[in-house]
């Protein structure tokens, strides 16, 4: 029979790689098993899934919130409305995501299910693509539009030529200081959580990151649009902030969309919420 999966919730980010506990894998799923209407059988099939797939994260919720919504939708479809505390380990799904998106950001979020959670660390190391809309002349404490404006400077002197010239210094292997508001941790707590509690937080030191490609797609001051392809550990918010400073002004991210994570693209792979079903996941699942 299908072995029960011990449930652990895993959340990884571009900044950290957690150790994954891998439970015993269930028997491989086959499409011949789809027809059963039994709640127990449906849950067992759900728990037998192993692999990676991508979903679309909308702006607003955290990546963890989105993953919980996905798990709830799948459990409800399997007939599990309320988890029984005595059977929690047998009722839940072993699932995690392979790279945090800021709450204000949208786009591709890669999900690992079952044994696929072991593969999530590779998502941190693979390339990512983003479309970022920035605004010159205003800096915020979070480096994006969710924060408080802490600085305003002139930007009228900046030309498209100036912008593209400064961009050349932000491609290839560079050093980057991560934002204070981030998933990075100090003393076991996220910097963003400590800041929201009113604690003083020291900036993390600059670290090496890679920008494979950087294009200025649109320049209509104060707004501009960038296409960014980067490696792991890279913050688009820091890039935009640094560009603003390099141009003798300041800037922040207005909108951020992740269009690609490793081999998963927004256009071809990301399941929207209405397709967070067992059938659609089975169609798009890339097995271990």
C-alpha cells in the first residue's frame, strides 16, 4: 500500500538553503489511479506525488501564504476539510518552494512535492529572470513600493544614455549588499521580522552575485523598466537602489515579476490559482 508521508513544511529563499528531511517515498503514481472517488484514496494519491511544478504567485501574499493556500486547495479536493490532530502526519502533504518571492512581487514560484523537495536547493542556484519597473527620485526603507519614502532627489538630469552606461557596472560578477528587509537571518530571526518589531539591524556585508543579462526596456522618467537575468542570492531591489545612487539620484522598485526560474517559465509552466488541482499538477509535474 501507499506509505504515509511524514510532513514537514519547507520554505527556502534565494538567501538560504535549508536541510530537507526526506520521508519515505510512496509507490509511483500512475494515471490509472485517477478514477477513484474515495477520499482516503484521493489523499493517498496526492501524497504519492513526487517532483517539481510551478505556480503563479500574485502580488500581496507571502510565498509561504501561497504555498499554504495551494496545500489547502489540494487537501479540500481530496476530501480533507479539517485536519484531524491525531492523524495530522497521515493527512498532510510534504511540500515546499524553491525560492522566496517578495510579498509585493508576482510570477513563477517553483514547488516541490514529496521527494521533489530534495531538488528545491537546485532552484536557488539556477538562473532567474525578472521584469522590474522602477521609479527614480524616491527611495524607500524596503527598496520597493511597500515601504516608506525616506529620501527624494532630483532625477531630471538623467538621460537614457547615462542610465545604460551605469548599467554596465552592474553586469557580470559583482558585489551586492542585500536589503535590510529580506529573508536573511541574524540570531535565527529574519531581518525583516526584527525590523518590523522595532529592533535595530545591521546591514549584511556585500557578497558576490552574478548578473547574466541586464537590459533597459523602457525609459520614461521617473519610471523605467528592466529585464534582469541573474544567479542565486541576487536582489533586484538592491540593484535598482544601487542604480539610483550611481546616477546621483535614488530609486525604488514599483513592480517586480519573476518570469523564469531555472527551466520553469511564467508563460509555459506556472499554474494559476484556478488550476491548482490534482489533475493540472499531474499534467505539469516534472518527476524526480
